[in-house]
């Protein structure tokens, strides 16, 4: 992995942990963080040993307190547009990343922080996590996909309530509305994300990654096209050794030993 000034990246037993490491600025997303996230995810995409990614913030106050307001404050129109394109590009890269990405959220996940968590596949929160889209209070709207991803995750009415009021909600409320999938004690946060990663790692990597693609792309289609796409992806699974092994192991009443090899039988 490259050396980064705003990220820490570790990898162990198939799980890479990407830590956004600007605790003094509550891990706010400036151009450097966005550039480094882009490089880190590019490198993890081609790193065969990293099969699940966990994204977390450093320090005990914030996951990410949003885009860096001090950097944005004096941007002109061109700089604002370039910053938005950079952010949207990175968030889309995470959303479409060919492996599962789990956000582990402790403390503030505001603005771009909530948006980057929403670009991940699964969100685990500590019971001290706080979520919100405060942009309208800054004279802007959520611009890293928030108006789109929040509405898709929690429904239009709830997304409008949160975005129009800029209300900050706590972890139990985030769980209730479906913004996060699990809430645990702060000290258990990383362990819980790792436990989920471990359960995913026991399954066919090929099937898991294809399921991500089918869900993500299908959600952008109408039902007939999405069903057709699902059938196409389902068929693709039959080109993998994992499909043969998974079904053979079932018939032989043993646990499967997946190779992750995508090879035509
Ligand atoms: N940017 C830069 N610095 C930040 C920051 C941020 N978003 N959030 C916090 N910090 C810095 C503070 O300035 C402070 O720095 P020092 O004064 O110590 O140097 C340090 O982190 C600690 O923060 P506080 O002293 O404020 O800590 P508190 O516990 O009192 O308050 C807080 C925590 C999270 C409630 C508060 O810091 C806060 O309200 N932060 C701002 C939250 C926010 O509004 N976030 C949303 C940002 S808007 C775009 C696309 C997307 C976006 C923008 C553009 N385009 C399409 C162009 C996204 C926008 C956003 O994310």
C-alpha cells in the first residue's frame, strides 16, 4: 500500500481497515482525504488478499464531521465544482467497489460523513453515533449523493425531514429508520464490524461480490430489467468453482471450502 498522510490502512485475515485519520478536524473530508481514499480503494481493488473493507474514523468524537468547511469556505465556482466532482467520484467508487465495504461509525457522521457512510454497503454504529445532513444550515444542499442515497435508504419523507430540518439523530433512531443495520457499545464497534466481515469471509467471495453488483445495479432499474439482470448474474455464478464446491459440499453434508476461483468448468 502507498503511504498516506490522512489515512491509515491495515490488513489482516482478509479484512482491510481504512481509518480516516484527521482527528483534530473531526476527520473532515478535504481534497487530500478524498484523493487518498481514491488511491487506497484503487489499490485494495486489486489486492486479492483484502476481501472485505471496513471504513472507520480515528479518535473518539467523530466518524467524519463532513466535508472540510474551512477548505470549502473560500472556494470559487470552478473550485467548488472540482471539489464536488472529486467527492462524488470517490463516493461512487466506494459504492461500486467490487468487494463489500462496511462503515463503522462512532461519534459524528454529518454531511459528507453521513454521505460516505451511505456509500458503504452496511453501516454499524456505536451507541454514541450521531447522523445528520446539516447542509441547508450552511446554505448548500447535500452534494456528495445525500439527497439521492438517503431517500433510497430511508424513504422520501424521512429523508426530507432530515435534510430540510438538518436534525441530528442518534444511533437508536438511525437504527429505527433503517439508516444503520446494527448498534453496539463504542468499545465493541470495530469488533462487531470485523465479526460481520468474518461471517462474509466464510461465504463464496465471488457470490458475495456478484450479489453486491446485482443489488446495486438492480436498484437503479425497473423490476423487469432488474429481474433479468439478476438472472444473468445468477447464471454467471455457474462459471465459478465456488458454485460447484458450495453445492457439492451441501450434497456431501460437509462445510464448503471456497477457492474464489472464477473458472469455466
Ligand atoms: N470541516 C472542518 N473542520 C471541522 C469540521 C468540518 N466539517 N467539523 C469540525 N471541524 C473542526 C473544528 O473547526 C474544530 O477545529 P479547531 O477549532 O479545534 O481547530 C475541531 O474540528 C473540533 O470541532 P468543534 O470544536 O466544533 O467540536 P464540538 O464537539 O464543539 O462540535 C460538531 C462538534 C461536529 C457538532 C461541530 O464541529 C460541527 O458542527 N461541525 C460541522 C459539521 C457540519 O456542518 N458538517 C457538514 C459539513 S457540510 C459539495 C458536496 C458535499 C459537501 C460539500 C460540497 N459539493 C457538491 C461542492 C458536503 C458538505 C458537508 O459535509
